[in-house]
C-alpha cells in the first residue's frame, strides 16, 4: 500500500492524516506517548521524508505505513476471522 500524506491536523487529543487518496485517518495521541506529551506548537513542527513523519524537535519519527497498519489493526468493524 503506497499513500502519501497531504496534510496533518492536530487537536487536543488526536491527530488526523489526510491522505492524497482522499482518506482521512485519525489517531488518539495516547497511542504515541512522545507525541501526547508535546504541545500543539511542537506537533505542528513535523517534516515529511521518504514515507516517514519526523518531529525533529521531539526526536521522534514514525513510518506512514506503520500508521496505516496501526489504524487497520485497531478497526473494531474489521472481520478478524
């Protein structure tokens, strides 16, 4: 699966990825302790590089494919049989 991020939005307790394919995926910040403890200002200082989202000021990075997989793995409507 190859997708790219068009935009990232940050809210008090979550962040949402808007993908170029038109899909939006939201994640609770609690899933990412390094991000949950950061200010909104620091969260907005991300950079995109080769399929990763980097937060240089936080010393944190995560692969886009990992984020998408985390979303699908947590989907309560998914058939796990």
